[in-house]
């Protein structure tokens, strides 16, 4: 599927620089949705977009606005799903296959509140699911919106900024930017999955946690 191919998306932006806001909006919106989000390489594309900003191919304002609004509206849609379909969420993927993931997300939101919505934006494993948990737990729309918007803006600015720095480096090509961002994405996923496995094993071990 071309939408999941960062090389295709990079070529699309390079060929249509005036549509960068629309492309980034679409990708970050989809990446913020429950289930779909795990399949969309938004972080990789943001790194690449930052590199293209560095060489003057695309507008930094369009990139930030498009990506931030897409992420914010996608997370808002997931929040709405959690709020309106709370009883059905446990049967939806990935929670249907990994039931503990739902409880871990809810516990994360219970523990950190609005700050959890902000922090969850920076972790691939939490990004599509924390807004759902916030909706299920009844977090107010106003509180969610404040932390959601600030988190989305900080996330997109950070990723675009890293890509910009890479693109500004001597001899660093867009292809290398894609490869590095793919490595970071993989490392983040492995870390999140490892954390989940460790927590599940501890939960099954009698007397775990002292």
C-alpha cells in the first residue's frame, strides 16, 4: 500500500511541494487513529519533511500547521471513539488481541492525567491509543484539547526539527534521513513491546513488585 511507503510519500511531497500541508495532515491524522495508526509511518515522513525544509523545497509553516492539525484532529477522533463507544473498544484491534494493552493505556492516563495525553504523543505505541483511553475515562473535552494541541505541536516541531538538522548536515541525503527515521521508529516499537512483555510477566509472577 503506497500510503505506508515512506519513499512514495517523500516523492509525493517533493513532486508537489505546495500540497505538503494536505499530505502531512492526511498522514498524521491517520496515524492518530486507533488500529490504523500503527501502520502509518508519520514519524518517518516528518523527519523527511524537515530535511526538505532544510533544502528549501517546502514551507516550514505549511509543514508544521498541516502535520499538527492532522495529528490533533486524529487524536480527537480517537478520543470521541473512546467516549462514545467505550463498551465496544475492548473488542477492537489491537485491544481484542492484546487485552492488557487497554488497561495499561488507561492506567497511564489515570496516573498522568492530561500530561499523559501530551507525553503519549511522543511514543509510537501510545500515540493511537492514549486518546481512546482518555475518552473512555471521561476526561473533559477542554482538558483533553489543551494537552492534545500542545502535544501535537511539540511533537511535529520536534520531528521536523530533527529532520531539518539532518538535512542541514553536509552530505546527509534524504535517503539517509528515511533510513535513520525508520531505525528510530523500529527502536521505539521494540522498546514499547518489550516494556509490555516485561509488565505482563511481572503481573503473572506471584509477589511481583515486592
